[in-house]
C-alpha cells in the first residue's frame, strides 16, 4: 500500500477474512486512483461488496463492535466515492 489509511489491515489479524479483504480493497483503490478505467472501478466496487459483508459478518459474530464496524464501513465508502 502506498497511502496511509485510517485502518491498517494488520490491526484486524485473526478476524476471518477482514485483513485480506481490506488489503485487497486498498490495493484496488490505489489502482483505480492511478488509472480511472471502468475495469478498475468495477473491480473496486466488487471488492467493496465483499468487504462490506465481511465487516457485517465480523460485527454480527462480535469480533467488531457496532461503532467500529459502522465507522469502518463509512470510511470505506468515503474512499470508494471520493
């Protein structure tokens, strides 16, 4: 990752899928910022859907509290639609 993000994927180590999904989202976000093609947008948008549900599942399982999960989703949406 080239940018400094509010949430470090490594902070979520041990939460099934969250570290990986977050890292992939950041890489795809950076690729889209560098080259705003439809292909990059759709890849980023698809990853956002996967990440959204990963966050939701970890929240429902109790690994993430509601406040952190909501802030994390909001932050990812800011990046997506920035």
